[in-house]
């Protein structure tokens, strides 16, 4: 496809960054754009698996501690832990899901309806304390001294790249027009690390899915 046709579809504004990074080499800019898409697709598949692992681990823990319908009880029942001061955003997220599900509400549907940001926020200071400060137990292989704040920062960082990919933003740059996979690889390594903390073998869990390093090479060749 001619560059002018490609740019007309993708938009001049979106392609400008790639064009600058590739020293005005239009063929290389298109190649970089496509390499970024491949890298993003690969990482997003890994993120989807990671999100399920974190979500289900938190859900299982809270079920054991608070009961099988803990999301409803935590938000709709007086004294529910997500009704505590400082947990307003988490409370609102659950209430929106409950309202959206209406008569078809079930705990499992509510769990799948909540975004990764909600599960990340369960390690935020207020939510973590409100739930009884025991959520670190889902990470039995975490290094000694790892606290809730460190876990929250890691999950927040991972959620940031998840949102970038979901909104079709590039992950192949470190500075605005500097081609690099450093940022993407840092987030990938954090995902692998947290999976290990969960007691999950990343190689086995991501078998047939994790081709991140191969797709990373497609971008690295263009630097």
C-alpha cells in the first residue's frame, strides 16, 4: 500500500510520530507501525491471561474471607468493607456493574464485569486495609519484605500499558520519537514476576501464547 493511502486511513496525526522516528522514511514508518501492532497484540494476550490470574486469585481469597457473595456484601450491605472511607471509586465500580446486570446479576458475572483497574485497586492503601490487610497472602512466593504498596505500584504500571494498548497507543517508544522496546519489556518482566509471586509457572501458564520476545525483535531491528 502506498504511504499516502496508509496515512489517509490511519491518520496523519497518528503516523507523524512514526515518520519522525524513522527519519522521514515512509516505508520504514509503516513497517514500525505494523511491528508495534504485532508487539501490542502479543503483550495484550499475555495481559489477558495475567488479568484472569490476578482477578481469580483475589476473588478466591475474598470468598474464603468474606463469603461467596462478597462483592455484593462489600458494597450493598451496611458495614460492607468497600463502603469504607477512601474506597469510593471501588464502591462505584461495583455498583455500576450490579446496576448494569440488573436481574441477571450473579457474583461470577460481576467478577468478569469488573475491569483490571478495580482488581489493581484492591492493593491500594484504603481497599487493602478495609478488606483486612490479608490480600498479600495470594502472593506466597513474593520476596521477603514485599509490601502492599510495592504490589500496587507494579499492578498500576501493568494496567497503564494495558490501557495504552486498549486505546491503540504505541508501546514501541520510550521518548516521543525514540524507537525502543525498553518500556514494553519492563512491563512484560513485571507480569512474569508477579505470576511467579502468585506461585504460577509463567512458562507453563503462557505456553503457546507468549511470543513477546520474538515480536520485540521486529521493533528492535528498526532502531
